[in-house]
C-alpha cells in the first residue's frame, strides 16, 4: 500500500512539472547547464569527482544510477522527469542567493532566465521586486518546491539548468569593478572544517571566503569559471586578493588547485 502511494505521488509530481521546458542534457555536452546539473548529482550522492560542466561517461553513469533508483527511464539523458527528480533530491542547497530588495546585474540575469523560460517578471530592470518574486514562486511551484519567492541555491540550480541565460559580459559588474584574485577551494568535508561559514550558513558551492577589507561580507559576486557567489566567510590565510571558493566535496576542492580568477563585484 505504501509503495503504491509513493508511485501515485510520483506520477502526480511528474504531471505537475509537465509544463516546464527543461533542457535536454546528454553525454558529449560541455556547458554551465551541465555543471549545475552535476551539482545536484553531487548533493544527491551520485557523483563524487566534481562538477566541471563536461557530460562525460562518469556523469552518464551517475545519471543512469539515479534514474534506476528513482524509477525513471534509464537512458543516461537528463530530460524533464530526471531533472525534476534531481531538484527534489537536492535538499541541502537552501542558502538564500537573492530576495526582495536585492538588485544588480546578477538579478537582471535571473530575470532574463525566468522570462526566457515563460515566467514573466514584468520589467527586466535588475531589481528583485514583487514581479520577480512572483515569477520565482511560480517556478518553484512548477517544480514541487515551496513557493517562497526567495531564490535559494536549489531554485537557482534548477533555473540555470534550463539554459536561456543572459550573457554576462566582462564589464557588467556593478560600477564595472573587476578584481583578479588568486583562488583556492575548500569544502565542508575538509579535515578540521566546521562545515559552516562565518555568516552561519552550511558551506556549499556559491559561498566564498574573502578578506572583508577587500570584499565586504554579504557582497554578491560573479567569478569567471565558477559562477555566482556570495562572500560569506573569512579565513586566516585569506588576505588581500586571495579568495577561497566553496565546493560541495573535498575531491572537488582538491582538484581545483590554485589559480587566478576574475571576480566581478555585483554589489
């Protein structure tokens, strides 16, 4: 009886998201959409070798295992039903990215993505107002998520996996400010790490450690090769133009190594 009820609920959920035009992701693709889908696989426990945006054989095998475990067609292709199920499984990514009152080019990009996928925000003006909150709520409802109207990491990942982004040029940050920084990476699973940031949030991809005298805590960023982020942590070795990027696994952090990145200050 319990198994039948779960099956019925899954069928109802699939019907509820049938109006959402998810991107079709498959082996051979290399894109930001693939990377956001990989983050979901990592959080769900199906992928352990990092999110690099490349849909290779390892990612395909992880997708197939996820599909098998969730009663989906096992084809290794991420379409409507698979991506919707991944969103439901991505339960740990609840940190807030944007909410009412926020503004800037990153918000404008969110508005454009929503609009391009059929969720009207009204005027695309870079201001997270009522229209944007209502569009986010509608999008969340279509995925079976709580319709809060607040863009958390889970909602952001689902939206970015849809594609249809606005281009972020090299000069779109607030005030045009860019900083070349030396980046390393860390995760909640590193030895000795408490798993929480100075801001009190569980450490996940999208939260980064900075020197507050260079980038104040709470600042929203776009980091080339990494994505959107929020300055939410500090560290003894993170001074000046050093930045530590949050990752979802220790292996992903180790594989990142040390490199220079361009950081766009969004406000």
